[in-house]
């Protein structure tokens, strides 16, 4: 799966402190180009939670005009990134935290574009109240639920109570009835299509069922999004953008003519939860290296650190996975630990004390919550390091 092997990374990391997180810029560039090609003629809004590094966000946004705007996970994060020079920012999740909304209002007053997400009138009322006090008009977007309810199966995620034309129109009118907020966009994220692997080795039946449910869901939710967009426009709303999709659903989201932009972030770092999609393949571009500090017995080495578990439903697929050298695996009854991680090795390479063991995280940006910096590897060496949000002393949740 990887273009680069263990000796390549071991040599690149030889004189650097471990544990360390890194980005393989060669693989990163290939993944970015694949996203561009998969997006077709639609621009891509960058999902910042999957990147969590200002310098990496700058690098991505400078790749070309196909990258257009940011999709943030926190209002405070959006305000901070606006203060760092970014513009055209949409916050993907609702918030009524007054301190953060006032921060966003300050940036709007300074000429930055920040759009806040809503899915109920209570959110609209509180945002409008702060906007009035701050003397600004705050742009809003409606979060349209894109889950599918099949007989006996809820196929999707629990996001928004706005799930049809009538609920969207009702909320749109609540926004239009207030002077300090304005409806500018709609987001319809089909998480059950974008975020579920559908070609997992050893899970042929489950993967087949997921692909079947995806096909059914795509038809339904694309029609739902189109109907809501058309109804909002007929009701007098001028939508600046209609956002949809994620790394795993570019092809199906593009089928919806109402969508004006796609969203992606995980497809750049390529964590393990994006390894097994039938429609596309990514190259591992982000990882972390742990040093071997013990050799308790033959076939087992123990590394410092490593307990970087991903959010979501509890399961082995949320664990970081030993990547290189080949033949390494976690030990079930210890797994990835708080201060040490033992692994079994059965490959041709026998790790020695001080050698790095390379791991991949299950999710993209969450890795950055564990490290202050990312080492940038290119042409077999570390050419630079960039700070993560953590390294900037920023924590938003």
C-alpha cells in the first residue's frame, strides 16, 4: 500500500526525538491530487478537524483554486483561524457558546466571512441576540439531516432535526424574520456514505450489505437535498453555497446538481479508517513513530507511549495500528497503552533498542491532539516541522 518502506522512514527519523508524528509530503501530494480529480468541477472546502495545523492548512489552501474555504468544527476555532488570515469559513456544528460567538462576531466586523451552523430556532434566537449586541449580521447555514431510515435499520448519524422540506422552510423563515442573522448556506453531510468503509478484507458479507445500503441511501438523500434547496430558493433565500459529502462520497455527492461544493480532509492524511473503500485508494501520509525501549522476550518489543485511541464506537478499528516494519501487530490483552505499547513482530526486520516502530492512527486530525509538531518528510529526510493546534496551545473541545 505504501510507496515508501521502513528503511526510508527509519533513515529520515534517525536524528529526531521520539515519539514523533510526521507527514509524508510525497504521499500527501498524491492524495491531494486524487481529491482534486475525484471532485471534478466542484471546489473542495477543507475540513480542518482532519488537519489541525495552521501551516498544513496554508499548504493545502495554496494548492490551487479547487481548494475553496474552510469547514471548521468549533466557532472558537473558526474565529482563531480568521484572525490568522483565513477567510470564507463555515462552522460545521451548531454552538450557542456566547464567548465564542462574540469572537466570531469580532472577526465578521473586521471583514472576515464566518458562517455558523444551525438546526433549530433556539440556536437562531441566541445567535441573533448576540449579533444585535455586537452590531453585526451573522451568516447562518442550515444543517440538513442526511440519514436514511430503512425498515429495522437507521442508516446514518444523529445530527439534525431538520430532515425534510417543511422543517427546513420553517427554520429558514425563523432566520428571515430576524434582522441580525441571514441564511447563506445549507450543509447536507451523508456520513453513512462518506464515512463507512465498504470493502473490508474478511468482511465480504458485511461490506456487500453496506454497499447495498449506500446505493439505496444515495438516491434518497440526494433527492432530499435537492428538494430542500429548491424549496428554500423558492421561499426567497439566496444560498451562497450548498455543501455536501466527505472524502468517501465525492462520486455520489457530485450526482446531486444542487451541491455547489464538496468537503474533505481525512483523504489527505489517510488514516486507517479510510483504507478499504471500493471506489478509491489512498496512500498513508500521516503517522507516528514510537521508540523501542524494551525487548521483554523473543518476538516482542515494547515501545514508549502509543495509547492514541480514536473517537467513535469502541472496537479494534479505533486503535492505532503498527505499520512498519512489516509483520508487527498489537497484543490483544495489552493493546496500545498509556505509557508503553508492546508489539509482536514476525517480519524480516528485527527491531533493536532505539529503533522506531511506525504506527498509523485510525482517524486523521485526532493524532495532532497528541503531538506539538508534525515532522515533514520529503525525499527521504525531514525538511521541516510545523506546529499542530496543540503546539499552538489551542484546544477547542
